[in-house]
């Protein structure tokens, strides 16, 4: 694999108030990585997040989240460090 290759990622978000207390957010994202798959070709991954939040009062919201992720080429898409800075090393 080359030392430096192009990685591109985009996000698209749409928020929709369903009622005065209920909100829906749809989030789609797609990523592409050159020279990343096992055969040296381009790898891609995509996902969808769906958020539904309910406003209990001015200070408190309750919510649910659903996520779907697809990565058929097995591209490493995470961080190369701990995502929790407070965890023990």
C-alpha cells in the first residue's frame, strides 16, 4: 500500500420536526479510500444514522438512535488511537 493515498468522506444530514416536541434527524455518509482494498483498488463504505428525540422540557431531551454500516472491503475506518482519552493505557 502507498504511504499516502486519497480518502474522501461526506455527510448529509436532514432534520425534520415531527411535532412541537418530537424531532427526526436522518444522517447519510459515504467514504472512499484509494489503494486500500486487498487487490489495491478503491474501497468504499457507507452508513445511515437515524435519530428520534423527544423534548421532555426546556432542559431535557430523550432520544433513540439507529445505525446501519456497510464496509464490504474491510477498510480500516476507525482511529489509530483510543477513542476514549480517559481509558487506561
